[in-house]
């Protein structure tokens, strides 16, 4: 993932229409925030998985999921 500031700067430089620029920046921020929430949930999941392994459980799969929110 490229640094968010670099991506924002690129959008601002290349988009002359302010409304279009705002929409693109909003989509970028939603995507970025969604990725961060996904990483945070993974960090929460890892200790639970390890604790269950210690109890004899086995994680068969870690299916990809989509996070949908505003």
C-alpha cells in the first residue's frame, strides 16, 4: 500500500474538478480506513487463534472477508 499522503497528493494534482477530487479522496479514505480496520481485526483474531490452538483446536481456513461500512 502506497503512503496515503502520496496518493492524496497525486489525486489533488491530477484532478482539476473540485467535486470529482473530493469524491476520489473520499473513496481513497474509505478504502484506506477499511484496510486499517481489517488489519486491526486480524490483530484481534491472532491471539484468539493461538489460545484455541493451545486448547487443541485447529484453524482450518482463514477465508478472506469484505468489510462494508461508511
